[in-house]
C-alpha cells in the first residue's frame, strides 16, 4: 500500500488500496478511448503515394518506399517487449497492437476470476478467456483494458501501464498531428481571479494556467454558481451605465 500515486506522486485517500489516483486513471481511460480513433488516419498514411511523373532529376539506385516506415512500425506486427539489441539495429518501438495485447495478457494473468462449481466450491482462476472473447485488435484491446482500469489502478505495476500507454499515444499523435481539445472556462480562478481556467479532454481536473489551482468538475460547478451571478450583475450595470452615458 502506498500513500502517493505512482504516476503523479499526488496524495491518495488514507487507507485506499489504490496505487494510481483517480485523475491518472481518468487520463488512461481517455487515452484508450482516443487510440482507436487514430486508426483511420494511420491507414491513410499507408496508401501508396506515387505522385505525378517527372522528367529529369537525379537517378536513384532503388525506388523510394511509397509509404511511411514509422506508420508501418506503429501498426505492424511485433513483440510485446523490445528484443535484445546489442548491435543497435532496432530503430522503432513496440507496435500498437502488441503493446496493448501484452498489457491485456499481463492484466488477465494477474486478475483473479472467481468461479463457484456445482458443489459450491469457490475457484480463483485467471481471466484469460474473457480477453480472448474481447478481440485482439486495437479497439477490442482498448475496450478490454478500459474495463479493468479500476483493478489496474490498485496494482504495483500501475505506473508502467500509465507511462507506456501515454508514450504510445504521443507516438500516434506525432504522426497524425492531433492534440487534446482544451476549452477555456467562463468563471475566474478562485485563487488568482484571472480568467485562466481551462479544461483539457484527457484530464479530470480543471486547472489554472497562471497558478497551481486544480478543481474537480464538481468543485468548479460549485465555484461558478457562487461567483457568476454577481459578475453577471456587475457586467449588466456597467453595460447599462455605458449605454446611458452614450
């Protein structure tokens, strides 16, 4: 048992079985939802691009590849872990599907599945069967891992899962040129009073860009309900006064 989150080092509730906090679990949840949405963009990058015929130019000893190698490295087959590379021949990382499948198999082997037989005897087994039924493609593996995140956030290997899923998504985003959606909130920061609160789609908390304030959605809603009526009334008075002066 630990008193701080293995990923962000934030404090955990006293006596909690968690090793990963609620905010970090929420981030992994959003990453697993996002990963399958990139598959269409990655597939487009594997379409051969011949381009128009050109005259002249410098001759080549061989034709260039018509697809991007980093996309093949990301979407192709591979091992769940990197192989030993004493000569430095490897240039890529673990592909998308093997990495997700490796974590799903690891979690399935670690998760206790309880079954009671016809005689009333309780058996604790592995849940590998549920993994097979969930599908071994990226969408199926993401759904399976997402379903077991509450359990994963109590295990000593939570930090490794969090880090590897995050790094995988960063690799994908670099290729698809996408980024998480960030929305500005309309209530001012309760600490510095600046209109600098933002909500990012892959983070649980609403944060201030100027100071360390972090609010849960419920805390923000309570703060907004307390301050916005007075601010709206003030804005109305100022607008009315300016209109009268004009």
